[in-house]
């Protein structure tokens, strides 16, 4: 079994101002708070003596590697991101950053916001613009029918509301 993984397709570089702020907060926390704490713990564990059988030292070094990996990723990613902080010229259509309320065939209503791939969170109703549902919604407007292929089969939705501010 090989360890080869095919390259990932390049993701979009768009992000909302709130998502950009969250990523910057995470980077700042990791670099200014978490990393110094772990570094201090590693140096204390190293002072105890034999490092080859010192679980605190080994675990601390592993934590430092993970923190450094995430910090490197965030710094590179934040440099590439484009913050979308302006409303589109036609706010009646679905574009990046829109809150979209959908209704399915059973009459159930769902609300989603189309965001960048770095900030999606389905529990909060944030879906990536690369997701099949978001791709089907982009460019549509109020009362349009949207058909999405899902693992369960084709799903049909109707757009019942489009807005660009935070929902109540």
C-alpha cells in the first residue's frame, strides 16, 4: 500500500470578514499563547533528565510540531485569501456571502450562508462555496427551483429568501 495521495484541487481564496478575523485570532492564539505554554512545559520536562522515556517531553515536542504546522498553514493561507466585504450589485441573486433560505419538497425550511472553504461549519449553517448545494445556488434568485445531486438521490429545493446581512 503506497502513501501517495493525489493532489487536491485548488480551493477558492474568498473569505468573509468574520472568517478572516477568526483565522487571524487562531493564528495569534497559537503563536502568542499556546506555543509559549507548550515550550515552557517541554523545557521543564527536559530538565527532568532522560528524554528517551520522558512522556511529557515526547508529547510536548509532538504538540509543538502540530502547532508549528498549523501556524505555517495559517500564515500561507492568510496571505492568499481575498476578503469579500462588499455587497454584490444585484442583491436579489445568490452570490458569495448570501444567507439563503430554502424549502424542500416536504415543506421543511433550511437557512445556509455561502462562505469560503476555510470557514464552513454546517452546525452554524455555513456551507462552502465549493459544496454541490452552494454551486447549484450561485446565480439563482428568489422562487427559483434548485436540483442538487446528493448521495440519497436528487433533491429539489426552492429559494424562499435571499439576504446579505446576519439573520435574526
